[in-house]
């Protein structure tokens, strides 16, 4: 059922309007005894999910008994991050999702279905896993909150991904990421339908159909003033709601460029990006816009690790971003990667496949030898900042005083960039 849908690429929805919309929808849903909220974590700080979660608390009060950020494989939020993102929502309501230990397998998607959607690339059953808290029968409303935006693993983020990945388990997350990587990231990004989405739709229809989930989905983009604006709000409990949000996200967050980029400069906000696990959005989201032989320069002042999970960090350091062929070979020969296919998928996603150069420019938290050890080129952050002066650049094409043309992106998490010949719908 679609409870509410509004948005356009030029719309700006105010905080007061959001509150009014939410209260109207909640009133239509009717009284509830116990409510669980599933917002994203701090890596989606700009999703508008923080204020929405606060408004949910204001409406439901003591009936909102639990807030569990959909961490997926990310590290738990700190008290400071919770306070910054969720404001006045009481700290005592927050629960930590443990993706390795605190999950239940609610069913298996058949191997034949995986083989069909992967076009014969893979053949294994997929475990649909969720945090056990979702299965508590005392909850009569589960609010899944988040942003719909182009995504490298599933095509468009959010909706059932917030359930089966955000609150999912290691095996389900690993195998879904590996499915997306082997099918081909560039065939998936920016599309509401994908093999990974098909698998999660199958699981949703067969295994969690009776859970009282309502999806609150946002679409955002930067305005001409550089501020992030809420462009769309979509509330419902089925695919129609997600499809409408995806349609707007494609209009709002997709940037089709007239010609390939020879040099792309990407800034990773220190508050948001501290690992290549997250920071490699700079690679995923720009790759379809980059010319063969292009330079992708990533300024990462707060970089301190590769994987946010200790096991995954060790695997990235061991195998590096060496491309699809090398990664699949490593998977076939090494049990540690076989047990962590999500890490293998990430290694594929983070490689240029030799088509363009990736130059990572870290702050003091990561050394040159570490950067080069995982297969990236190293760049001196201070020298790059001095040369390009990112504070003086605007998003998009820039021509420097000496005539050099660069394409600048201040936040790769907010969009997807491509040229027509590399984005074939």
C-alpha cells in the first residue's frame, strides 16, 4: 500500500511539512502498542533519517521502544554520532545490530533462482537473514527509514536492502554482494530492478510478508546554494513506494555527462568517510563517467582503515584491489575469501580493472606503503589541495587558470555519474 508520495527534482520539502506528512500517515495507520525504528547509521548522515526518526519519537512517544540503526557490516555508532544524527531521541532506545551473531535465517531463496537471475554465473541458495529483534511478535509496527540513491551492489539503495543487508547476517550480506559483483556493477547501478533486488524481493514475499514493515524513504540532492535539499518523501509497504522513489532518485541523483572525464577530483568528507569500504564510493559512482586512462584523484583526509570490520580490513590488506579476474582466482584458492564473499565483492567494486588510475590521497592515518599495498596509487594530500584548491571549486566541470579541465565531486554518496556509451538501460 502506498501511504504517501511526493517529489520532483526541483521540490524542497520543509521540516514542518515532513512532520505534518508523517503524523497524517501515522494517524491513518492507526494505534500501535510497540514500535521499532530502523534508520540508517552515521554513514548516511545526510539521508534526513535522523530528523525523521526524531519526529517518529515525538509522535509515538513511549510506544517507540527500540531504535536499531541498520549497520549492515559497519561499526556501531558512537554516543557522539547518535547524538549528532538523532538529536533528542533518548540514548536508552538504541540497539546495536551484530551482523555476525545476532541474526536469524528466516528462509532460503533456491539456488535455481540465483542461477536464473545471475544468468548462470552462480548457483547457491541464498539465506535470508534478519536481526532477531525484527521477529519479536510484540512489535506491531516496524519503521524502515532511509534514502533511495544509486547504489553499487543493488542498483538503488534502501527498501528491502535496509532489512536484509542493514539488519542482515554475514552469509546473506556476503552472498548478495558477491552476486552483484559477479553480475557486473555497471549493469546494476541506478536501476530499481537488479538480480540482487530480485533476490530480496523473493525473500520479502516468501519469508517476511507478515512483518508489519512500513518504509519511509527520502530522495535528496544539493541545491544551487550547495545545501542538501529533501526532494522527495515516499511512504508505503510495497515495491510501488520504492519504485516511485527510485524514479525520482534517477532524475535527481544521476548525472549524464556530455563526454568522458579525463581527470576527476573527489573529496571525502572527514565526518563521513574514514575507510575505503565507504570511501570507494568515489570509484563506484564515477567509473561510468571516466575515460580510458583517466585519473581519479580521491582526497581522503580522515582515512584510517580499509575495512570497518577487522576481518574484512585484514582481507583487503591481504588481497588488494586487483580486479575481477585476480579476485575470483583468489576466491577459488583461499578459504578466508570464500567465507567472506562480501569482501571479495568489495575488492572487485574497488578496482578500475586497469582502465583508469586511482590515486588515493590520505591524511596521516594511512601510509603510502599501505595505499600502494592494496593496489592504489598514492597521492600527497597537501600537494593535491595546494594544486587544486578544492574550496574554490564547484561541483562539475572546472577549468583551472592554467587551462587544465577537471571534474569535481564534493560528495560521491549523493549521486551517480556516467556518459551515454557506458550507461545502457
